[in-house]
């Protein structure tokens, strides 16, 4: 799925959906396998889904496993990119950005709050996730954050 220029909101997102697409094209050429532990911006890491908790009618909290004393390595306000395959039998990747719900100090797991849209392509894929599934992610991204540990903006 290639985004059109009109898919960009023009608000200076970092990375922009158009930048993400260009990165995805390059990553697919490299055939780089997913990493198995640390989240990073260059390569996808697979995380195991531990728990799904319904938060509202169309929003769930998804908890993913980390090593016991491991932190995700993000700052408040940052997000990550999830990559999934479309369930149409074609080898087509779909990717979306999601904000990280967990505090940067949390260890052993992290959470994402994801709203599911009735006609959303990624929402259809996420609705079929089950506990134990491995989900590919990369990041963290975003420069709008505060100094959480010092309680300063």
C-alpha cells in the first residue's frame, strides 16, 4: 500500500507517513530479519502479545512482553510502527504508528492503547490478534516529549 501525497497531514510528523513508506521500501529490499529483543528505529523487533484488555467499545489495551528487567527504551509522547501482513493471501505489508501507553520506567512489559476502526485495514488485522502472537515493531519515534524522570518539559 503506497500512500498518496494527500495522506500526509502536513503537520510536520516525524516520521511522516510518506517517510515511513520510503523506509519500508528500503527495508523490504534488505530482507533484514526481525530482531528478537531491543526496539530500534532501523529494524523490526518481534514482541509477544501477553494480554488484551477491552478499554472501551472500540479501544483495547495490548500488553507485550519484555525480558524481566528490560525497559522498552522510549520517552513520554513517543510512538512506534507496527508492521503486519494483509490477510488477503498476498504478500503485502501494512504498517501504522501507535502511541506507547506505558511509562518509560516500566519493566517486563509495555502497553499500547489502540482504537479499532470499523473499516480500518490494520484494525481488521489487529482484531484477529491473540495472546502469544508475535508482532513486529520498530521505533521509538517522535521528538515531542518531556523529561519524565526529572518532571520537566
